């Protein structure tokens, strides 16, 4: 998948920098919750809420702009389960390719102004009561997440 875009000042820095906050403030959270009107207009969309944040790990070579870990989570309209997984991302300036733990799938992160764009190749994540369907099979292939309060990305 190729993304053709002209980098603006907000888009020029690496995804890693956008996901990395100051030690005292913590790492930024990116999230989106879809309202009933949006879901009515998009009946094949399963995700009602999605979030992504950097996950700092103890593995030294997974905490730099070329290789870092994120935590992605979402909820579906069909159940109350929360689905979350970590993914290791390989950064390339304004984009990064991510592979989920345990063969949960793959997705691409790209900067989009102040937002973060997620393009799902395949994403099937385990929840407390089972696994989610593959998001790429529905209208859940592209998400535009905006900066959000840390509580929106809190581990559930």
C-alpha cells in the first residue's frame, strides 16, 4: 500500500516522535469514538471506539524511531468486550508498519496533520471472552484518530 502525500510541518516528523511524550506528561493518546449517527450511515462498520498509544517496553531495541511498540485497542458494536494488543512498529519517517503480537495482524500508521491514520491490513484481537472478527473484512480498514485524554487509552 502506497501513501502519496506532501508533508506539511505537522506531518514531517516521525510517527515515533508524535507518539512519544515528555516523561512527566506521559505519552500521547490517540482515540476516536463513533456516535450513533456515524454508525447508522456506516452499517458495515463494527468498531464503535478505538485507541492507540505508545507502549514503553523493557526491550532496548524497541524504544527508538526505527522500532517501537504501540498498544491498540477497540470495542465493537456487537458486544461489550474490549480488545487490545501490542504491536511492534518499524518506523519510516511519517509512517510506520506494525505487526501485532501473536499473529493478531498488521496495520500501518501515518501522520495526518495532528491526527494519526491507521490503515488495517488484518486485525483480529483476543478479548476476555473470545477473539474479534478481522476488522479488514468490514468497513473497519481506515481510522483517523485524534489526540485524546490519557483516559481514552487506559488499559482495560
